[in-house]
C-alpha cells in the first residue's frame, strides 16, 4: 500500500514493502517527510519506536522493503533516516500523483480548468475501486471533482478519465519534471483499466511479448489489443494472490516519491493551484496532532502484494 501525506510542518515520508507511506508538511519553517507502515506494531506507551524498531517492523512485512524520512529545507530534501531509499518498488495508486501533477501543469498554463466539464466515457470505465464505474456514460462532472475522486477515493474510473484528459505522454513527461529518476520504467504509463486487463484478461505469453517490445510497439498493443478487450472481461474478478506485480505495475523509489511530494508542495502554493493542496487533504486516515500539523495531505494506494 502506498500512502502519501502533506503536513503544515512540512514532511514527506515513504516506505515500501508493498507498503509505501508518505507524509508531507508545510509550516513553521522546516518541511519534513515521514514514512510509516500501517501494519506496524502499535506504539508503546513509553514513546515512539526507534528507527531500528521501525526498520525491523518493515522487514517483517516483505523480503524487500524501503523507507525514507526526510526534511524539506528551503526546497531541498534532507534525509533523516533511510532504508533502501533507491530501491525501485511497485507503488500502486501513488502513480496518480503524477496525473495530478500533469493536470496542475496544464491548469497553470491555461490549457485546462478545474471547473471544466468532463464526460464519462465507457472506454475509460475501470475496476476495481470507485463508484464512478457505475455512472451512466454521458454524465458530466467537473475536472476538479474527478481529480478529487482520483486522490481521495482512488477511484480508478476517475483516474483513467484524468489520465487521458491530461494526455498519457504529458503525464509521462510530468514524471520526469516531478523528479522521477527513471521514468522510462513506467513508459508507456498504464491506465488502471489497461493494468487490470493485462493482469486478468491477457495471456501470459502476450504479456511477455509486450515487455520485450520497444515502446512504440507497446503503445500499439495497448491501443489495438488491450483496448479491444471488453469491460465485461473484468466483471468477476477473484484474485487470491499477487499477479505480475514485478512488471505490470507502476514503479518508483522512495527518493522518487519524496521528490514528487516536494514538487506538489512547492507548486501548490500559487492561488490557481491551491486546489491541489485541498485535494491532497481530503483523505488523511493516519491521525495527526492538529496543533503540530495544521495541514496534512495524503495519497494511498495498494493492490494484492503491493
């Protein structure tokens, strides 16, 4: 699971073992990023766990884990504690932060508007999460509402509408601009529907061929083969174990995620991009002391094994 948060003190944090949690904050001068693992043993009454204890809890979750806790100091990320911070791991729905970033770039440039209507299309209907998959085609929502659902509820139908409204290749470019060290690992950037189709409705030998192909051939496969698979192929999903999480996924290091969160923190200060800060604060399931952290932003993500 991936969870990313902002807070007014300025914090960013990232873990990975299939679990990535990021906390980011702004306020009171220094900005800090902190990561925690939700399955960790409850904190003892005597005080917070040591970094060594946190590392141990993470290592008990999966064979490969990663953690980065850092402070943002005048825009620079200064690590406080790290465990395999440059380990590339699947990140689940944290990839939606790149879509939000691409939307923000285009809103700032005047290409898109938070209040513009967006029509629901059957070809972008996705599973498994979110209620918008049940909405009738032709129904319209504002761009901002769909962006909110993408981040707050991780609605995959909202996500795919936002991905293709921003433009897949624009989001791919945004990854690099937002600080991803190896964006090519995620190109072509899969939509949530494409990812689900590949996992549940596409033969393994075809997946092998996809990953052996150059990027332009992969784009053709997505457009001509994956898109042609009917939505009904995803109607009765019964997943009992992780599927293809080492290749059919979205990938980043903890350092990549820290840079992504720092980018959002820096760019969302302007009035036109203030909705980004508001969107990221809609869902904050990890409790924080409001006197210390007057603002908290969050993005979670998961799939079986991630």
